[in-house]
C-alpha cells in the first residue's frame, strides 16, 4: 500500500507541475517520501507547562528538544529515527539546512525565536532511538491549540499532517477550557489518542485518580467514542532515572503497539488525506484554466478587471466587517470591565481591613527587612483575594472568547458569501474558505503578577533611605507604600483577565482579516495565471486550444482516479 500511495502522490506531483502549481507539487513529493518510508506523525499536544517536550525527550532516551518553565517551542519539531543524533531546519524557501544540535534552540524556542521571527518552517531531529526505528515520528508543537490558536502559520499548516496524538494533560488543573477544545479538535482529525497525565510526582494518588476519570469521561462524551487507558507518568523522573516507574512501561508498550498494529493504517490515512487535500487545490486551478480557454481573451480581461475592482471594493468594505468585530470587542470589554469593577470595589475594602488586622504581627526589624516583610504580606493578601475569584473568571473569559471566535468566523464567511453573490463566484470553488478549526484562536497568556521588584527596593537610594530614616518614620512610609502596593496588585491582576481576553480577540480578528485578504488575492492570482496561459495557447490557434482543453479534462480524470 505504501508503494502504491507514494506512486499516486508522485503522480499528483507531476500533474501539479504540469499545471504550474509548484507548492502543491513540492508538498506532494514530500508526502510521497514519508509514505514510501512508512513514517507517521504522532503529535504531542497539550497546554503550556504540561511537560510535553520533557516527555518526548524521555521517550527517545535523551534530551533532543529544549525544555523550560516558560513557553518554549516556537515551531513544530519532528523527531525521527536516524543513525546518529543530528538536526536540520527548513527555511522559508523550502530548503533544508543542517545545524549543530546546540543551535536547535536558536530556531525552535520562543525565547530565541519569538513568534517565529526567523521564518523557520520546521525542524527535524534525527535520533537513534529504537522506539522510532519502525517509522513513528514524534512532533513537538507550539501547543496545537495553537491548532486553533495558531501560534504560527507554520503550526497551522502542519495540522493536516498529524496521524496520531499524545495528549498530555495534568491533574492540577485537569483538562478544561481551551485545552479541552484543542483535544476535541485533534480527536476529530485522528482516531488514535494516547492520554498521558504527566508530572505524577507532584500530585497525590486521589488527585490523579480523579483527573484520569474526569479526562476519560469528558473526552468520551465530546468525541462519542471510548477512550483507552490514561497513563500516569513523571517524565522528569524518567529523564533523571529516579522514582517509581508508575505507568511508564505500559505507555511504551502502547506506543510500540501503535507502531505494530496501526502504523501502516496511519500511513495510509495520511496518504488519503493528502491526496484529497492537494487534489482539491488542483481542481480549482483546472476550473479556472478551462474557463479562461473557453472565454474570449477580452472577456477574461474584463472579468479580471472587474474581479480586481470587486476585490478592491471588498478591501474597502472590510471596514464594515471591522465594525462588527469592534462591536463584539466592545461588548466583551464592557462585560469584563463591569465584573472587574465589582470585584475590585469589594476586594479593596476587605483587603485593606485584613492588612490592618495582620500588620501588627509583622516583625519590625531593620528597615529594608521590614519593607520585604510588609510587601510580602501585601502580596499574600492580594493572592488570597484574587486567586479564588480568578479561576471562575478565567473560565468565563475562555467561554466568552471561544464564542466570539466562532462569531468572527461566521461573520467572515457571511462576508465572503456576499462577495460570491455579488460576482466573485470563484469563491465557491475554494475549498474550506474559512474553517473555524483553521487556527484563528489564540492561547491565553495570563500570569499572576507579583511585582516582586516593587516589594524589594528597586534602587540603592530607596534601600539606604529605609535603612537610615528614623524607625518610626520609615515604618510609616513603608506601611503606606505597602497599602498602595496592595491596591496596585488587586487592580492590576483583577484587570488582567479582561486585558487577556481582549488581546486574544484582537489577535484573532487580525488573523481572520489577513486570511480573508489572502483568500481574495489568491483568487485573483489564479485567474491571472490562467489568463496568461490561455493567451499563450490561443496565440497558437484553435487546435492548440482544443488540445489544452482535452489535456485539462484528462488531468481532471487522472486526479479523480488518484483520489
């Protein structure tokens, strides 16, 4: 089957080359190579801080992808079998470049390549791991809720290539919100999901048991199919070769079982998905080429001129769509603004009273020491007020954000439908115009801010003033500053949910508008290329036109046979 699938993909690449669709031809050739080698991709998915990269390192037996305490992965990194440890990156022009292993972090981490500013399309690491020797490849992703979030266009483009998934969740907190939406979408893309609760060393047995039960039940409900075992492991312990094995051996056995029992089926499914997706793109080109050959050149020129005018008008009318987007943003801003004010007005009086009540218990001590103790008290009180309120507030923020993201996509598709009805009939040929799962959602970047720099004097002069000012006067100044600091912590952190949601909505809106413009210009580009080809053929006379039409018909039949 792999040989047949690879040959069909290579045949599709030849047809794409014949139609002048080089990007399609290149993708088909790459997929053919993967199918011929029997490689299938198991993506490691889950939200930030689940330990996905550490888990992959532990599975292959060495540290091959960077790990850290902040979001690390910036571009998809494929980990595949090789005779020796080495790495390479794929550049924007499609070419590959070998790099030294220590250089990998310069291209695939958020710290050294934020938001993929270096335009790296992907990276590959070759590892002599027995687990990968039969074709399985792991994929370390920037959080494929970035599938929805789309951390980068590269991540979005990689989604159709996923064949199975390692879903890494936690017990604290368990799967919920955006992470659940991510896994639900991946589950619709692939049949094989392996569920892992990582960091088992940091939670109790009852917590893990409850999280496993909850994870399995909610995914079975969402995906309408039974879920297998939830494996409890500690990847960090396995990297250090310490602690109990827990479910580690069973997790490895499950992955080997996936290779032995499902590997060939996953490769075949990847082949079929690729043939379907790439053939749809070629059929759009064939339809446009055929129309251009059958119409008079002058009519095609007028049509393209009108198309450009329509697209120009569409660009200008995008502000109407922007008003709809803006109305949603204002609604969400008002909603969370009111919730924030209600909380803050209540919390500031309660926290002030708690501060005054606990202040006498703070040891006096040396001026700078007293400052640290009083500021720490302010931080503890602020956390005690904000954190219990924060969890349900973040859940509501996530719910509202997902609803807005869906409405944005609906608005965008309605806008495109109006354009199609107004004369841009080519839009009806474009497969999956704006897909809600294409990657317009953005992950949350919320973090509780302690402002530790304010708690510990930011300048030597402030430290000196605390130290030499008379004790009573210094304590009064420090105490007043601590009260202000407490209010600042409450105000800032309680407003961060609103700011986080609004920032994500704005980013989703920007991405959606970019995608609409790309779609419109892609239609124009295909039409212009079709006209250029038609003009050259028509210069050769009617027999050449008839021959070209018959050739397009034959390519269409060949594509149908391939799919």
